[in-house]
């Protein structure tokens, strides 16, 4: 998980001002997915990036649902 976080944080969050603890929460959320370990073991950066983008969309949707 730490490798994915260090490799993809800048791409995923870009210029957004996201607090570090929220980035940690997101990566924990992504790591809970049963397919996370499988994707890590593939060592395919594009597959991991696509997975994380999908998880980020779901994370935002879940976060917005909790705020309603």
C-alpha cells in the first residue's frame, strides 16, 4: 500500500489541497478491496492507476453519501 501511495499520490490528487490524513484514509479504503493485493502482485502501474482512479471516484461518492 505504501508503494502505491508514494507512486500515485501526486497523480491522483494533483493540485488539490487534500490533507495527508485523508490521503491515508483513501489508500486504506482502496487496500480493503479484495482485488488490491492481486493488482499489487501484477506490478503493472497502469492497472494500479486505473484501479485507484476507480476507487477514488467511489471514495468521493461514499464520502458525499455520508454527508447527506
